[in-house]
């Protein structure tokens, strides 16, 4: 993380922002009566991923950053469930691209958490 100046330099942040855009576009076509239901839930879960990355990074403390990255993982899991539900309800037919992005973000977040943990153990 030596070359990283702020959260916007993190690949996981960039990819999570792309996911938010994808979710907003996807939910635009959901039924109107889902505006305050699944549409809102999916958008909030998606927004939570980069938001928690940003907040954790701003804390300048490895332990707090890891905590916020775990919250991002939780939001990502929540979103994954909601995408599955949207598919089951037939609000969307093909979720493969979103599922791929979610899976990729799981990998990036997990690797970042491991990297920070290893680095903080070395500096003790």
C-alpha cells in the first residue's frame, strides 16, 4: 500500500464503483412497486461496498481498514443474495456479468485483507 495515495487508487474500489453503476442500470428496469423494496435494497448494498472501502482507508489504521473491508464483504454477500432473488423473481434474466463482478470483488477484497494482515504482522 506504499504507492497508494487514497482509496481511489485501489483496484477493488474502482471495480466496486463499476458494480454500483451496473446495479443502478439493472434496477432501472425493475417493477415500479419494487422501488422501495428490492431496488432500494440492492442499491444500498452495492453503494455500501465502495463506501466502506473509502471509510476504512480514511481511518489510516490497518485494524480499522480490515474491519471496514469485512463490512464491504458482508454487503457484497447481501447483494449477491439480492441478485439471486431478482433472478428468481424474473426481474432480470441474465445475471452472469454481475455475478462475475461480485465474485471478482470477493477475491480482491479477500486478497487485500490478507495482504494488510500480513503486512501489519510484519511491522509488530
